[in-house]
């Protein structure tokens, strides 16, 4: 479960709504599926920036309801406002924002929303007609947008949502605020539901370093060359003080996790499954017992160690890395991508049957071994909007069939390791991530490298200012946090012209804004280049706006 930091560092306002929308749709639904099937098991990873934003949404909705404090998310604020803006351009912004959803699965499914979206599409071609858009249209559009983003479990079990859907149109301020109340209840319950699942043994919870940085690159940018020998790197060279920053993110991530769940995690899904020998050593020193990454990292590492891989080999197992105690799990990319990208268009029973067949074949290849463990890993958000009913039928059948299968046993990583069945040995890791087994998504082309150069320059100024002891303790803490946000990996993910223009623009602007905020906290003038756009996207728009192409690939 992962969302980057969407809050404005100055105002606290949210620039994008994906945290709360995925909370009420995907985080809620995944918990419901695990709660419903007694034999279910899963490992669920939370990024600390997501946990903090979930808390923030819960607090601001409560403060709005109790004390009338303004909501800091523009879309939520529009949902419950007494009247909508009169300016046609502002109205068109609302219209565009309230149709950012999967058209086939989330818009066309609901006749009322489909009709409203048809008008929105027409307005997009004729923006001058926005002066004729009345408040009721905007209210109904906003209500249906949030109804479409509701988890399927909520749609089926909450009578308040059923009544709103049955009404179809003409929503009042009272009904819109009722919808906000439901949203607030769902968000407020997310962390507690997963905490309860962990206590029951159905879920193991793990964590990511605090602001989702690519830790191996913080430690040494040259590690990118291990899997991409010819990739160009940033002009300014290594990241200054990278090890201290990596330790900060790891320690702060554990601290955040402990504050939410009441115990320390045994495992870590490093940001984007990014690993290196040095990063794994830091994670082990911090107390982690296992990490997980992509299968291509295993293949690259075995090739470097001259360990032969043959068709039919049983590679599915935990591996002990080098001389340490850390166990590394490797994602089955084929099975994970079937769920992430292929099964959405299949009948749910056929998809589950196909997955079980693949697992049975793996079981045959691993017959006689006690260490056989298949890791199926994917985002907790992005696949389900492409499935009918948010994956309801697929996930229901998946957990039921797996929990009842005579030869396949659902487990968690720690539960499996506690059985003491042994692990295989791997001399070391070729640095990489779950995306292609490389760091190409975050470094190695001119625009991503430009982003790194901006960050490296900001870090040099940060080090200079802090060494001068001119900041108060409060300012130092604020600067440290703001630097962490800038070190997050999501900015670099979107840099590059192959991504869609709207997403690149959003994240590029946010990145420069966060760097500007860091300079402001440090009391230093920001460089002129931070006022200029440095990367633009030219790829195809992403349906729904929140999907990150290739995120599970």
C-alpha cells in the first residue's frame, strides 16, 4: 500500500486525492476480503507517508464535522460545500477532476454517473459552455464520483451508500455531508482493521523506509551500473551523506510503523523492491529479518555468481544473502503480473483456476523440498479498478480456493521462516528493483538525472546550513523532514517524456515545489532553475489518473 506525499509543505493542502480515494476503495476492500475468509493469509506493506496521510485525512474530516474547520483536500471540500465556485474555469477544474476514474469499470457501470460523465466530456470539448453548468450538476457529479470510488464491500454492506445510489440525482448538502461522514469512518478504521488482522495471525504487516527513497541509490549512485553498465549518471556524482540519510529513513519508518501498530515489523518491502548488498546490510542492522524484491534481481544475482538456471528449476524459496542473517524473498513476476495486468478481463473462476494450475506446476517442480515458497507481490491499489466490481469476485474466489487447496498453503513470510525449514544461499545481490531488475525507472536518462542533480545540490546546501548551527531545533527538524520528502522515489518515477503529460506535470511541479520549500526552511534563496519546468510527458493519458503504468511489471 503506497502513496507519495501529496501535501503542500506550506499550507498542508492536498494536490491530488489518491490517498483517500484508494483508502475508501482498495485498502478497505482488501481488509474486507481477508476478514471474510477464515483461512486467508497475506503480507501487507504500508509506506509511512501513506500512514501519516491516512491519519491526516481522518483528523481533518473529524475537525470539519465537529468544529467546521476547512477541509484541505479541494475535492473533498467541493463535495460538501454550500455552493460551488461561480468562475467558469474553476467549475471546469471540478468537472475534469470528478471524472478521473476508470471509464469502463467505474463510470459506465453506473447509468447516472455515465450520463453525468457524458456531459463532462462534452464540456471538455466546449469549455466556453461552463457558464451554463449549474450547482446541482456539480453536486451530483461529485457525489457519483465518490460513490464510484467506494469499495465494493462498502457498496454491498452500508445501507447509507445503497440509499444514495438508489436516489441517483438531486443530492442535497445534507446527503453530501452524509457521504463525507461515511468516507471519514472508512478512513479512520483502516489502520485498526489491519492491526486486528495482524493480531489474529491472518496478516503480517511490513514497512518501507520512511519517504519511499531508493535506498541503494542514496548509498551509492554507481550501484545503478550493476544492472545497467552503460547508463549515464547525474553530473554531480554521489549523493552526499547518503548512508546517514538512508539510516534516517529506515529508523523513521520503523518508528512510524510502531506508532501506528504497536510493535516492530519483522520485514521490509524496500521502496520499489530496491536492494543492494549495502542496503540489505543496513536493513539487517536495523532489526529486519526479511526483505523482498523482484525475480529479475534473483536471476541477475545468480548469473553473476555463476549459478546455473535451468528450465523447471525450483527457484521459489527464501535466500540468505552473503554472510548475514537476512532472508530475501523474490517475487514471481509472471504470476504477479497475471493478477496485475491480465486476469482483469477473465471470468473470475477461470482466472483463479489458471493461477492454481500454475501454482500446482511449481509445487511439482519443488516436490521434495521443504523450502518451497511462492511470493506473489503487487500494488494494493492499482490493479483492482480494471476488474469488474473492484476485483470482488476474483479476490473472493482467490482466497477461498487457496485457503481450501489440499496441496497449497497460504502463509506469511515470518510464519514460513519460523518453521525453520532452511533457506538457500546467495553470495550477494546485483543491485536492482522489482521493475525490470534495474533502477532505470529512477535514474539513467537525462531528465531523471537532472532531478538527481537538483536534489544533490539541495543536499549540499542543507549540509552547509546545518553545519553552521544557525537553525533552531524546530527548524532543523522541519528541514530534515522536508529533505526526506524530496528524497522520495516517486518524483523520479514520473520524470521522462514516455509518461503521460498530466502526471508528469503534476509530479514535476510538486518536486520543484518541495525543493523550493526546503530552501525556504534553510533560509537560502532557491536556484533560478526551480522556477522552470524541466521535464514534460508525451505518453498516452492514463485512464483513471491514479494508475502508474508498469508499476507491477
